[in-house]
């Protein structure tokens, strides 16, 4: 181990096996469980929202409970396909253009939040049209329910020992086992779990339960987009950029670049939602 790591690393990396249980070639991983639990929670929470009349101020909820159940499959496809294609297009387009069959190897990792977000937008658009609900009202329900899944995903990144932070001499620096340099780093996955999971969930919930955000189409999704974008940009200041991309302009990361438009969309949605309730 690097001598500096021995001096500065105070917190030991928890030896949690990324594989929960394995049956021959079939393995159940924490990362997959995080996705499943996040999606199941999102579906349950959306049912709670559409079943609480006071949140809608006398308006008709965006969906019925049976429609939430139907939308679950659409949302799964949007997250998985969008997340994978986003990673392919945003992060390694040249590699996958030369090795197209590698796109199918999702078990090797490689998912993009921004791609998954766009996938969910498409799912909301298509399913919303089929039931006569506008895109912004569909997105509002998703915005309120998905942060828990995001937080769980970041915890799974930490368990996998991936997407670690930049070097640090702070007392909570951690030496990750797969780091070739073996130096203490920010546990940026945990920072993101707090920012993109807990804080984002609370921000949208305060909007929906205290300030009636669901009564103003686009307001909950505007809160989500702005808070997530700012949280991701802040977290990227501590996260090590992807080695195959590095920095753009000496300080920007791909995560920052993709989050800036999300912040702009969030501000636009919030300004657009200032009119009277729908």
C-alpha cells in the first residue's frame, strides 16, 4: 500500500461482497437489487401520491392506481434501456461503435443517470399520451418517487468499490481496493447518495406535501431537475472523472456538462409552473 494511504486513510473500506448470492453462473448483485428496490419503491410511492386527494387540491390525479401498475413496466424499460444507451452515447461512443455486441453486456456495468432520465421522459410521454395525461404531470410523479432509487444506486456503487472520489487527506478518506494508486479518496458515492437520494427526495416531498407542487404541472419535476443538477455538479467536484474522458477545459467533467442543461430545464419548469393550478 502507498505509505501516504497508511497515514491518511482513517476509515477502512467495508469488505462487502458485491454478490449477495450466487447459483452457478447466476449471481444476485447489490447493484441489481438497488435498481429493483428503487423501482418497486417508486411504484408504491406513486400509488400513495395518487391516492392522497389533498395533494391535488381537488384536481384529478395524473394517474389511477391501476395505471401506476401498468406504467411500472414502461418505467423499467425507460430506466434500463435509456441508462444503457446513454452510457454508450455519452461516455464511450467510439468503443461501442467498434464493438456493438458489447452494448448487450450490461452485467459488466455502464449505466448513465442522464440516459436513464431521458428514457423515463420518453416512457412518460408515450404512456401519458395513451391515458390522456400531459408529459409534465407524468414527470411530476416520477420526480417525487425516484430519488430513493438514485440513493440506493450510489450505495451500490460504494459496495462495488467503483466511481470513487478524488484524492484527499481528510480523515474520512478511504482506500478503495480496486484503486491502482492505493491512496485515500473521497467516498464520493456516499456524498451522492445523500445529495441525490436523501436531500433530493426531501426537497421534492416538501414541495408536494407542503406547497402543493402537484397542483402546478411541472413544478415537482422542476424541483427535481434543478436540485439534482446542482447536487451532481457539486458531487463532481469531489468525484474522480472517468479515466477515458478526464477533464474538459481543465476542470469540467462529463457529469457536470450533462447536468448544466438539466439545471436550465429545472429553472424553466419552475418559472412555467407559476400560473394558477391546472
